């Protein structure tokens, strides 16, 4: 049951539906990402979100401003018991700057009362920064056309 719940939670986060996201979180849920990660920097947001409302708002309003389309979360491994879960996943998307995003993540999840209470996110921040802050693919094509 916990395994299925965690998969449903990840589909909720990726799907951007505020009701589905709120339904999987405790009221005082926390999401901790690495300091200086590209998503938080690009969106001018904290790497430590606290509360169901803040996390839901991030995934429904902020996240789509960077991850523009074709968002896919591929879960490679998921280990869960009644109190915690560990998820290895790859997130891919097309960014608003035209670049393709693909990065591997590890999420350590603490559950409380059958809901997500705390998520600690681990990701290659240098790789994320290269994709998010590099010149866009579209800009590179325009530059090549201007010089050719």
C-alpha cells in the first residue's frame, strides 16, 4: 500500500493539480532541496518549503514557469515501508529557455499518518545549473543563422 501511495504522490507532484498535491501532504509538510539548486535560484524561491500550501503552490504555479512542457518523472527504484520511502528517479522536461532538462534524483521521504511529511531531495546541482542557465538551444540556432 505504501509503495502505491508514494507513486501516486509523485504523479500528483508532476501533474500540477493542487487538490491532488494537497491530498498527499501533511499540513506541516516540508520539502528540502539542496541549497543553490538551479530550480530554486531560477525561480527565486527557497530550497526549504514548509507547509502543504507552500509546496502545492510551488508545484502548481512556480514549477511550470521553468519546466514548460513534456515533464516526465521516471521512477527507477522505490523502496517503502510504513514510515519512509526512498525514490530514485529521472526528471526530464523542456525548459522555458528551450533547453532539454534531464537529471537524476534521489528522494528520501518521511511519512506520517499515511501522508508525506518530509521530502529530502538530492540531485546533481552542477548538471542542473548547466541546463537551466546555459544559453537556450533556440538562441544558439539563431546565433548560427546570423553568422552563416
